[in-house]
């Protein structure tokens, strides 16, 4: 006797479905469909309404569907090589119509002249006669008469077409009701039992469009819920770790602030206070400090570091480039050395690394600043209490993971036996959109510096054609330099060689940071040198030098130091100065071939100026007929948060963040722009996370949910 209460086990292989044998299963497997779950989540790409077919005699121009037989089919090869035109006549009991396909020669063999098909395509006037252009065709017998007028169209996968998928789902139809709920039905986050089964059923067998929409919405909700729960559970996991308490000392903090040539902005004070309080706790901090370029994150990091050091711990500060690490080391040493803090720089070019590492291990240095050269296996800390990552988004996923492993290895094992994890502070100028904050990065605490230091003026930005440089830009350069200021001129590989061209095409899609350094380092160097020569010829009296990634670190350092000291008027550079570099006297930024950069990168580059109280300018050189939306956005706004939202709109979130750039966050249904749904799902996920933490034994009941979650947890990179 069948027992209808047994829920369907979605983790069964696809062969459990009627009509799927080993051969089909092998094909499906190649398309990534292994289990019944994979199958039921294969969503239709569209729906067709076969009842909308019209009689041929009644055709009107536009998108049409007819049901008829085919005759007179023939394929001609045109004079252009590899180009074919297939024509045929479709007829029904009301009349006949001509149809045509281009480059679909297989059509000639596709049809059985005795059978009826549904044809869907555009009916339009072409070469003086009305025809149906390149229609899709489905065998009418395959379309079962249903009460519904919506017929799902599945994407073809590995030779399995939509009709086949329809058959598989027909075979499973009776079982859908047995699909178990995915998420728990909790008093504070109630879910209607059976809603998942119902939604999946309606996606595949809808009665009307509203049903489809509601079903999609619920499935998207579940997807976002999983994502949110993954992050929340990570958060409660890391809450279980112990870390050292680093008590706040008003006097010490005051002593440091006394050495600053300015007072903190209110936003800086708030962020600092968040962090200093976190450091006092016994649970490890995992906080992201978000602040636009130039908002003054470094000093917040310095105050935090000082609290850790005063409490007897070491601090590691990680920067994405050696130029930035060196600048930090210099600035922080100046600020903290008078207070007795011992600072060291550890980058690739550091001499006597072994000696330094020995000192780190023995605890003779307090603050270690470096690039990823810091994250090698043989760097062992004496008492690592706080780890700061500057420009966190610039680190690759692998590097971040390595750093984490590193901090794990540096977990302290004090006498009481309980291991202690270091606190973690990440800093970024690339704001994380709210949608990602609630989902992928839901495990982070966030502090925002939403205010620039007093006296800063918005950077005047202008898109300029290359031909206008002479009349507008060159005089401006002289004006700035004559009033004692300095200029950055950024260039990159021009599209000369094939490699460079493909590089900039990639960059145009906003992946500049990934592509850079791979194909075109040499071309970049060449274009930097060429631009320098050009400017030297134009302005023979000025001191103009160049900087690029292929120079020796010592050379780069020397040039940066002289630029910072005001000894260079114009610095022609690749994007090596993109992040973090701080020379407040520079007031003019020129970006050649600006169309080649992503929005976040443009904003970062522009952020190298406007760091002092003098008015600053940015020229974006573009010869595009209509400048891209990115450049227009740059012209309109200097607000990093606004630009990040624009970037999200233009590019989509998947392109923007770390591993997400590699499509790891393949959401099937949800989009990360549906903020309302995200907010709802993440609220429920929070409640569930609390429930599962308090009742861990119940997790077993939700195996499917947790296996989905562990997939997402591998993506969450900052924890
Ligand atoms: P970012 O947030 O981009 O890392 P930085 O920390 O490099 O910014 O600071 C940019 C510049 O602003 C530095 O020259 C720094 O000394 C200065 N600065 C930071 N805070 C203040 C403040 N409260 N008032 C005036 N200048 C400040
Ligand atoms: Mg910075």
C-alpha cells in the first residue's frame, strides 16, 4: 500500500524519476544535473501560450504563433560563404504562409510533412512579401492539452530539449506534493507548510502568470534565506571563539590624539569607538570599516592598533601594494614611535627578512606592516592580537584565505588552555551595497565613515576629448603647478597590440584589476614612458617622472618619496598609485583612456587628489562619441556610496566582489537588487540562526538546508 506521507528525497539520483534511464542520466550529469533536486530546480526560461495560435488567414504583423504543416522546404547557399537560407510553406485549413530561416540548414530535415507543428516568430514584410521570420517550432503532439494556457519552455541542456524536460516533469508530477519544506517553520519566522512544494509545482505546471510570479518570488526568498543563514551561522561560530580583551585607556588614546595635526571628524570618532569597544570584548571582532577615499581610515586603524599594543599585543597591518605598505609604515611610525611603539615593514624587497621574522617571533616589534609577503608560513607572531587589512577588496580570495589560516596558526594558547583568536578589522573604500551586506557579508559588523574631513571640496570632474587637451588641460596643469600643487597623469596600455586590446576590453567590463598585470605590463610601461616624453617636450621646465609596476621596489619607493616631498611636478603612472596613496598636495588627476577603467577604479584613482584643503580637479580623457555611463556618473558625483550603487546597477553584484567575480554566487532565481525581499529573508535567517544556535540538535532535521548553506559558506571570505 502506498504511503503518501513519506516525503520525497530530493537527493536521489535523477534515475529515480520515471522516464530517465542511465543514458539520459549520463547526459544530464554532464549538464550538472545529478539529483532530483537539481532537476526540479531547473526552471523554465520562458512560458509559451499554445492556445494563442491563430489561423493563417488571420495573421497580423508582429509576433505570431500558428499551428500547421510544412511543405516545399528547401535550403539555398548564398554566395557569401557558410550562409544558408531555408524557406518553406506553412499551411493550415485557412491558408498558407511563407517562412524563412537563416543559417539553420538543419531545419530542412527537421520536419515531418504529415505532422502538425506550432511555429512562433515574427510575421513581417520582407522582400515585398509577408513571411514568418525564423520561427521556433514544436511538434504539436508533444504539447499536451492542459487546462493551462502556459507551457514551460526549458533551456536545452546537452542535447536534451524542452520537450524532453516537459516529459520528465510530467513523470514527476504526482510527486511534487511530497517535496519537503526547506526552511524551518519558527514561531518568530513562520512559513506556510508545503509552500515550497507548491511553488515548485507551480513553476513547472502553472495555471497563469500570477502563479509563476508568486512561485518565483518564494523560491527566490528561500535562496536569499539560505545565503543569509550561511552568513549568520558563520557569525555565531566565530562568536564562540575567544579572543583577548584589550581594555580602553582614555589617557593613552588622548596621548595619541595629541600628536595629530587635526581633530577627528565625528564619523571617525564613531567608527573608532565601535572598534575600541570591540577590542575590549572577549569575542573576536570581525568588523569592516567602510569609508570613502580620503575619509581618514588610516588614523582610525592607528588608534585601534595602539589600544592593542598598549595591552601587550602585536598588530599586523596588511596593505595590497608595497607602495602603500611603505607609506603606512612611514606615517604610522611617525605617529606611534613617540609613544614607544616599535614598527617594522615587511614587503618583498625587505632586506634581512630572517632577522625581522625572528624579532617578530620573539615579540620585539609591535606593529608589523606589510604586503602579502607578510603571509608566508615562516612568519610567526609572538602575540598577534589584532589583524588589520587595508583595502580589503583588493586582496584575492586565496590571499584572504591564506591570511585567515595564518591567523589561525597564530591563535594564542594561553595557560588556561583556551585558544585565543586575533581580532580582525578590514577596511575598504569600496562600499558594499546594502543587499550584499545583508546576504553575503551578513556576518560582518560594519562601521561607516560617511563624512570627509573639514575643508575638503568635491573634486571637479570633467570628461575631455583628446583634442581639447591643448586648450583646456595644459593651461590647467600649468595653473595648478604654478600655485605650488602637483599632478598625477594615469595611463595604461593603449590598444596597439592584440594583448593590450583584449586587456582593455576586459577592463571596460570592469574587471581591470583582474586583467591588469597579465597581458600588458610591458605595453603599460611603454605607454607611461611615451606619455612622459610627450609631457617633457610640452613642459620642458617641469620636473616630470614616471612610475610603473615593473620598476624595482626601491626605485618606486624613491620616486614616491620625492613626489610626496613635492620634488616632482607631474607623476606619470600606471594604476600602481590606485589605492591608498596619500599626497595631499596633489590637486590634479588626469586619466588617459578613461573608458578602459571600471567605475570603482576610476573613483579610487580620482581619490588620489582632493586629500588636502585645496580645490582639486580630475580630467577623464575619452574620445567616445557618447561617454559611457560610468564616466558620466563620475562627472556627476564624488560620493563613493552613490557610485557604488551605480556600479551595482551597471554591472550587477556578481562582478564586483572577490570570489563573486568568478560567478561563484550563482543565484538561480533571486537577484541581489531586490532589496525588499532580501531584507525579509535576512530577517528570517537571523531568527533561524538564533534558533539553531540554541537548539543545535534540530539541525539534523534540516539536512538539505545545511548542505546548501555549506556551499555558500565557502564563499564568505571575510570571516
Ligand atoms: P583613506 O580613508 O582614503 O585611507 P587616509 O587615512 O589616507 O584616507 O587620510 C587621507 C588624508 O586625510 C590624510 O592626509 C590624513 O592625514 C588626513 N586626515 C585624516 N583624518 C583627518 C581629519 N579628521 N582632519 C583632517 N585631515 C584628516
Ligand atoms: Mg587608505
